[in-house]
C-alpha cells in the first residue's frame, strides 16, 4: 500500500492543487485520508503565510483581500458551498428534518445562503486584516489547521445521516484510535504554539464545535457533507477572530 495515497486523496478532496490519482480510491483509503486533514490544513496555512510575506509591502486591506481570494481559490470554495447550503436548509426547512435534508441537495443558492456567505467572508476579511496588521503569522497557519481538524472530530463523534455517498464511506472507515491521536496531537501542538492565548483559543473553538454539533443533531440527527463544510468555515472564522481580538486586547 502506498503510504502517500491517503495524503494525496486528502489533498485532492480538500484543495484545488493539481493532484492526480492513478486509480479510484477504495472506501477504506477514503477513511484513512481524513487522518491527513490537519496536515492539509498546515499546507494551506503555509501557502497563505508565504503569500502574505510576498505581499509585505502592500496595503493591509489589499493584502487581506488577496489572501482571502487565494484561500477561496486554493480550497475551491468547497466549504463555502456547504455553508450556503446549510444556511438555506436551516431557514427553509422550518424545523422539518426531511425538508432540511432535501434543501441541502438543491444546487441553487437562496437568500439565506447568500447572507451567510457575505457575513462569514466579511468577518474573515476583517479578521485577516487585523492579524496581518499585528504580524500574527500563527493565525494564518492555525485557522486552516483547526478548521480541518474539526472534520475528523465531527465524523468520529457524530452520526453521518446520508446512507450513501463519499461522506458516508469516510465516516465508516475513519480509524477511531488513530483519528483521536491525530486530533489530540494537533490540538496540543496548536495550543502550545499559541502561548498564553492558547486556552482562550481552545475554549472558543470547542464551544463553537459543541454548539454546531448540537444544532446538527437536533435538526437532522447528525452531520452531512454540507454541515461539515459549514463547520470548517465557522471554525476558521472563530480562530481568526479570536486571535485578532486577543491581539487587540
């Protein structure tokens, strides 16, 4: 077995980097690929930090806008799509589980989805400007890592409600013990790197995770690919905003 294959699968799924697989991965390999999600987040963070360094002479707001655009391009707006679908479904579902799940499958973006995208991207842009101004490179690297670490944690602790599809295979074949080790090691490393702000960052991100997971379970009985995408975006925004606010304090 090619030990790099799970990493390549994760890169192909989570980014728009030119990754080509020789064969269609099996379900077990799809599950194992989630162990590499934090590493993919690290790569995205390093790309953002590198771009920020190249733009060091540019205006702060312009740098923030370019970094945000690069972030969207690198990820292919994958999780933003999930955020928009989840927002439309939560509003249009009127509390009904089946209607909520049906709306998530609709490819069109409604007004709730547009508003959610605008609000999240606006906060992300403002937080990027703040951390760039404070020369907080750690925030640029940490946000993508934490956002993607939230995915295996969600799939390990929450039922995947759609019986078929890519997400179902990932959830069913994600190694539980290895997954918890990866999540724990990643969390400890990030908290240690954050210094005195680490505990506040942990509290903010864990609170968001628990709140969103509880909301998913209450409405649809678990998670879907769309709600997982929404979790990534909201977790990234929480990380950036928390570190920006702590830096201003």
